[in-house]
C-alpha cells in the first residue's frame, strides 16, 4: 500500500505497512511492545488481542479501562511527549504475566452465549 502523507513524513524508514493478514496473533508474539496513543476509541479489541498474545501495551489514558485484563497494559497521558512514551517503553519490563477476566473474550464462550440468546428469543423467552 502507498500512503503519500506517511511517506512524506518519513515513516517508512521506521515501519512497514502490511496488507490483510490472518496471522496477526503470530506477529504480535514477536513484537516487543505495542504503543497505542489515541484521543478516542470505542472498545479497542486490538488491545485485548495483544494482551492475549503476551504483548506489552502502552496506551493513552483516554482508552477505556474495559480492555485492561493483565499487567501487560499500562496507561500513559496522551499529552505526554513522544520522548516520554519512548522512555516508558524502554524502561518497562514484565517478569510474570497476570491475567484477570480476559476469559470473557473467549470466542467459543461468546458464540455459545449468542446461540443461547437466539434460542431463547426464538422460543419467546427473551426476558430470561
């Protein structure tokens, strides 16, 4: 893909833009850290996927706390400088991963819950 604005800013010397992939979890497993500055997001599932893959994430403090399921996610002020973010990334280490509640994102459980809801809805038991 060609992005003139990114190229003009010189970003291509720092990263490579990949096309559609089905191996994102494998790519995340070989990364050291995911830096996720953002002014506004809904529920960034990318951060749940990253934590599940064992990837440390530094995210802006504007991101919902709903996606924090481990000690692999650290919040940083969106108004801090890029150098502050970089320093945080370089000094942060995690000796042991501790998960809490990430199982609610298990796709098999979500599918089962949806199937149950649809079944109840078809039977007219939508209030159960």
